[in-house]
C-alpha cells in the first residue's frame, strides 16, 4: 500500500471506556477485483503487536467462471497469515509452493529478504458459483529476521488446537492462550485466535499478552458496559483486565503480541525497519530481478510510483 487508510479511531485514549485504547473503523479497498475491509494500518494505530496489516476478505460470492485474481507480487520483511472462514484460495509462490487453503486452515508465508506470490480462485471453484470469506494479515518480522530466507508453511484445521466450553468455541491459530498452544513456530511473540461466542458468553482476554486487539467479524460484544458492533477493530490498553461479553451470536478474532522492536515503514507490499530496505526491494521489483512464480509467471502487479517512497513517514 502506498498510503495509510483514512479511517480515524472512533474513540481514543481520553474517550474510550477504561480497558479500550481506541476503536478503528476499517475502510474498503480493492484487491484483485474483490472488496476487502482494511483495519490496519490506520493513521493513529500502526501495529498491534506484530500485526501491521489486517484485511477482512468478503463475505463475497462469485458466479461460475469468476473469482479472485491477485497477480504475482513481492513482499519483504513480513509474514503473510491467510485464514479462511468460507471458500478456498490457491496460493503459489517463488519457492515453488502450490497450496489450496480451505476454511480453518493456516497458510503462513515468511518473506524475509524477498518472496513473490499470487493468490487466485482455483479452477475447481471457478467451475461453479463459489464464495470467499476470511482474514489476511501481515506480521512484521523482527529486525533479526528481515534478511532471513523466505519460507512457506501450511497447517491443516486438525493441526490447530480448539476449545469448546461455556458458550466459547475457539481455534488457536498462533501463540498460547485459553490453556491451548499452537504448534506454529514464530519469529516473535504473537497471539491469534478465532473465537465464536454464544449470547451471554464471557471471554477473558489474555492479560499476559503485551498488546492486544479484538476484531469483531460478526455479532456484537460488550466491554466495560459499552457495546461494540461488527467489523470494528478494538485496541485494548496494555495490562488492563478485559472480559468480553457477547450480546448476540458473535464471531471475533483475538490478536496481539509483544510490542515490535522498533517502528516499521509500510509501502505497497513491503514492510521494513528502514526506507532504504524498502527502496532496494522496490528497485529490484521494478528491474524484475525477484524470482518468478512457477506456474504463474505470465503476469505481475506493476510497481506503483516509486517517487512516493520519498514521502512516506512513520
């Protein structure tokens, strides 16, 4: 992305209930002919733990022969985390990976010093009407891993631990919480969980996680007596004891982790601890020196105006 979203927090430190730092209203963006709701980064909240980018994809429907087409494009300095609620998505990358992700599964792609990937609706789904609904997020990689080799991992739904108790159904994607521990190894302390709440159910948010956020996919919750509807990102105050009560059947994502080891610049598809890193990657993409994606090497997303790099700020 070349600019930050225009979404402003609905409340900030002085205007939110005690456990809530701010509320971010996502803005609508287009990816490959498909509309998404983008909550991070925002002007007043760049990251929550390592989460530096957050898109809700859909829910959307495609007619026969249609689908999402995100052409090959590069990344550095981040890990992409793709998690679906409905539909499928075909991932290909410059490592030679070809993986179809399904609901409840995890695609984790570490960019390190550089990787190229594409995401498209596969031929099986294009042969009939299909749907797509899920979350794609980026985790900023720590400075010690910005020059690491790129990598890709896939985890099936059965690989990720689950909880079902007292009106709470949860699948732990990353980190440790609710007495569960994800098998996914990470570069940085990270928390990510998919939670469904029955009306009246109460979810304690792990207090040991330094930075925490809640994204309400569907439904409505109450925090400290204040209601919050769906499709909002709620940033919680560090150290605050927080319990979330569902006011309806609710689906939410719990995110967070340790504060990053310094600020990050975000420009287009690149994340870095310095503009110099991003400029080098941008010039490499402009010169087409990144590796190609086997099986999807006939198209690519062109670099936007590289002069905009001179205007990016933290």
